[in-house]
């Protein structure tokens, strides 16, 4: 029981670390998305301004007879459409700010003040290359370690359920002391008791056997859960490496 409780405690602590890593990743991803949104907003604002100027020039050309009225209407429509896209882009950036407020727990005015610096500038993390990725590195993931501790706990609980099917001998006792004073007279008293207790699990209707089977089933479930966690972890790492490689090769094109 002690081993199972210790493993469950370690599993809970690792779950906390996994949640912290997940939160950090969400904050970082949302922050990068916000800076990219700001850069796209600048492009949309420039495009809207350009389209507005084009529409004004086209209207002037229509007025003096150098352009057909239909072309003027098309230019006005293009300017309006560009303005709509700029408004939508600005709203998307505001939504990302709201997400950062939720993730960080900071007040929105204070967060917006902090975000005023480095506007539309994407963070530049240090470059790194991944040549090979040993499988042992997956052991650093808290979710994998937590699933492993769940197996340890489940195995210990199988032992507890198995032990409950056998006779159990326990020893218990008590010791007490008292002092009574009445009319100047004092009386000391000491009481104690000690005795064994024997439990013979003979007639239980198969309950203990069923509990042991259930504990073994939970152990099998924990093993299957770890297998699933490992497969998901490998898939996530491979997917991340593919995206990293593609992003590295596309960076020059994007610039």
C-alpha cells in the first residue's frame, strides 16, 4: 500500500509538470501567432490604403472620361473589400490578446501595455539542428513518466489485492494512565491491553478473488495506456521534426 501510494503521488506530481509544459507551449504559440497577426495586419492596412488611393484615382479618371464607370465601381468594391479584410485581421489580433489574458492570468490593460513593444516582430529563437533523436529522450516527457508510475502503482495494488486473500494476523494494544485527587488523597491508575487478531478469509463469496482480478485488469489498463502514450509521443515528435524541417526550408521563400 505504501509503494502504491508513493507511485500515485509521483504520478500526480508528474501530471503537474506536464500541465505546466503544456501551458508554456500554449502561451508561446499564442504569442507567436499574435506577433504574426500584427505583421499581417500591417500588410492589410497598407493594402487597404493602397486600394483606397487607387479607387480615388480611378474615380477621377472616370470623372474626366479616361475610365469607364464600371471600372470605377470595381475599384470602389476592391477598396471596400480590402478594408473589410483589414477590420477582420484586427479583430483576429484582439481575439489572440484575449487568449493570452486567459492563459497568463494577467489583466488585459497591463498585458496590452507589455505587448506594445516589439510590435509585429516575430521572436527569433536560437537555431538548433536535430540529427538523431534517441528513444531515451522520450523518458524526459512528464506524461510518459506519469504513465510509467501508474503502472508501478497498479502493480503494487495487485499485490495488496492478492495479500487480502490470505489469513491476516494483527497485533494491537493500548496503554493508559490516570491520576485522581479527592480530598487530599491521590490515586494512580494504569490500564493496558494487548492481544492478537486473526482473520481467515474463507467465506466471502469470491469477493476477494474478484478484487484481485479487478486489480490485475487495472494493471493491464495502465500498461495499455503507457503503450498508447508512447505511440502518441513518437508521433508528436516525428510530426514536429517534419514541420521544423519544412519551416526551415520554407523560411527563405517566405522572406
